């Protein structure tokens, strides 16, 4: 039966006790991690978010009633223990911070009993994630999850402190906003008062933070909840948190400077890792050419080699056809993998096909210098030698090639490079490699929409020297945009914004907006720009993704208290759920059920 904690006050958290408290009377409260009854001697491990402390109930030292009560304790009972800290009578436990001390209790209260949990609350649980998420309140008791939440809190607190000291104002922007046409799908919220009209949940505070710059706030930041109705992956959620900022009277270098110092502070204070400044910068074009990705993982080499010129006159139809169609031939060198078995090679070919490859050409150089290749019969000996030389191939190396349009080749080899790095165990989670990617293309061609779309968003400033090409060759125009990449993950991105009315109108025109459409969707921003707008720029981090990498986790679900699963549902609360007909009537909504079509035999 549960007891009251009346008259008791916790003096210490469990993991805060140390040899310094030996001889002191303390009161701890927490959950029973383990109860070991040795008959006349009961060891109880009590856990809270700070760690574990051992309490020892011993016949002769402990009252019989207290010993009997301790023997009945079960895992996850919530208890309060009053006792004296003593040096451990048994072996020191070096795995926990309190391993050299124990509590000799004089009082034990059971504050709450517990049923047997569906899984053991322990570090590095092997329980299926679906079960852990259904009982998330139990999962969050695990020490590794507690550490992740603590780290997330530290990152948020330090960010607020740093930005406040840099003159930023923390300002909240609305969560019920108008729907925007660009980007991912909006989550829509029907209006009860305005039937047939909808709010959207913000995908980012972009327009509002630009308006704050028009308002003279000078420097703004917010830990902002954002929402995107898109397909989920390990590092995506329907709702996520951004560290969002905007600055007035700045250019690219100013934004990069303040953010480099923020990252340096976070990694030093939270992890004890020193980030060397300045962080290297690389243009988008160089990143694509060298790594096949605009978020390159630079913890390892295996860079792409463009061998188009080397093979342009060969008779291998795959290479020849790609070059004739305006494509390129590029390759990567997996050092020391020349003896890769055929079954593994076939798996790599299938992997490459998932990213648009029609196939993969390869050369396996054996340790004795013998060359095995999928296309050797189409190459002259000197052509093969020149190709291996261009790839810096040595005995024992495995060379892989893709031939197609640049976009496909980059995508195939960029992903293949990462897959090989995983297989070769080249990805060290203890290493943190940052890089800025700059000078992104302003626009990208959408085959689906048959028009140019903004690579970032419609308010990104083109590089001044490229404005001359905006009408004649829009694809050539580079943007004043920048992403900060860590270990192959984009953790933040931003740009200098357009503040010139003529350039903004031209941007809308290139994106296919009529003046009327631009006015209808962004009129409030364009109107604000008529009243004096400062040059401004900004950046937003994905807080979840940043903490995931700092915590060395593989999924952002492990650093979010209550995440969703892949179909955007919550296994614990079972959201989304149906609603009452009365609520639908108030909103003027009707649910149209999809009829299942009968299959005609």
C-alpha cells in the first residue's frame, strides 16, 4: 500500500552522493532498479535521473519490520529512503559514480507500487522500438534516454544564453498561419469561425522572422516548433524543433561567424570537444564533384574521380552513350577491397539501382596486380591502364564507375561512397567533422512541374555577379545560401534574403508566379518591404538532428521525448484519432470514405 512522503524532504538525488557525504544522514527518492535478497541481507538499487545508489538492509543493523518490507520491494516501485551514507562494505562498483558508497537505511517508505513492466528499464535496451514507444514513459526512465534529454536541455539552454549575449531577442512567432505553396505539404487546421478556410501549421517561421527584421528587431531567435506533412525517415518527424535566427545589416560572413562561435561553445560545454575555427568552406559545385553530395561526410576520403576525358574514345557502349548524351563517367576507389566477393558486388549493384543507376562498371585489382573487370573486353590495354592510373588504383583496390547524366552519377556514387564506408567501418561517431557548403544553385528544374523551383525558398538572394543570367540562363545563377554540415548530415541552413523589390519580383516571375499570385500569397511581406527593409540574413538548425549527432544516436526519435513513428502516428496516445461528429459539424467538415473497388475477375 502506498505511503505518503509527508514530513520527508529529498536531500540529494541518487547519483549526486559521493564519499564526501560519508557519515551524513540523507533522504533519497526514486525507482527500485533491482532488489537482491540474500536472506537476512537485502541490497536495493534506487535510481533517478542522476544515477543509482545502493541501500543495504542487514539483519542485526536493520529493524526486522524494515528488513521484511525491503525484501518485498519489486522493480519500478517508487520509494523514499532515509539513512546514513557509509563506505561500501563489499567490492567497489566502478561502473557507477556512487560505486564506493552505500546507504544504511533507518526508514523506508513505498510511495507507489508498480506492476511488472513490459520490458526491463535498463541501459541499451534490446526491446523492439514499437514496444518502447508504446510505453514511452517507461522507456524514458532508461539512463541512456535520460542522458539524451539532459543533453537536449543543455544545448537549448546554452543556445539561449549565447544568443542573448550576442544581442538576439527571443520572440515567438504564430503557430496558426496561412498555407504556403512552396516546399513540403502543410498540416492544415480547419477554422470553426470561418467555414471552408484553414490555418496551416508553420513549416518554418521564415516570413515572420523577415517581418521582424522589417520591424527593426535587428536580431531574432526562437526555438521554434515546425511541422511538415512528408514521408518520414530516421532523421525526420512530422513535428520538429528549429533553432531559428535572423540578423539585420549582415552578409554571409557575419552569419557564419556567429554560428561558428555558437557551435564551438555547444561542443565545448556539452561534449568537451574542441571545434577548430574557422570551419572549412566548400562550394556546392566542388562538393558535388568531389563527394557526389551537397552534405558530404569528410571523415573519410574515397572521393569521386571524373574520368570522362580518359574514356571518351573507348568502345564501351555504356561510357560512350552517357558521354554522347551530355553525361559524365565518374568513379570511386574503395581502397583494399579488390578481393570483394561476387555476391557482395551484386548487392552493391542493386543498391546503386535504387538511386537511378542502370548498372555499375567495376575493376577489381588483385594483390598480385591481376585485373578483373566487368568491361575489360571493350577496352584496349592502354585505355585500361590509363583509367586505373586516373583512379589512383593500386594492387588490392576496387574501382566502381557510374555513367549517366551528372545528377544520376552524383546520386549513385555519393550514396555508394557512404554505403562502402559503412561496410568498411570508416565512420567514427567520436569524430566530428564540420564543413560549410556555399554558393548553392538558386534554382533547380522540376521535371514534374516543368518549371524552375527555388532550391531553398523564394526569398533567397542571388549572388550579385550572377543576376545578369536570371533571364537567359536561370540554372546558372548561384544563391547566397549556406548549409552547415556535420558528418554527412545537414544540421542547419540559411541564406541572405532578398530585400530589393525588383529582385523579389523577378524571382517570383522566374518561379512562374503571376504578380497577382505573388500578391495573393505573399502580399503582407511585399507590402512590408515598401516601408524600408534592412539587408538581412538568417539560419536555422534542426535541433533534433544536431542533438542526435552529439549523442551519437542513429535516429532523432532517440532524442525527442515523445516522437511519432514512420506513418506519423503516436503509438502511445494512438494519435491521430477520429473525432466526434459534433466537432466535424461545428467545423463544417464532412469525412468522405474511400470506397474499395471490387476487383473484376
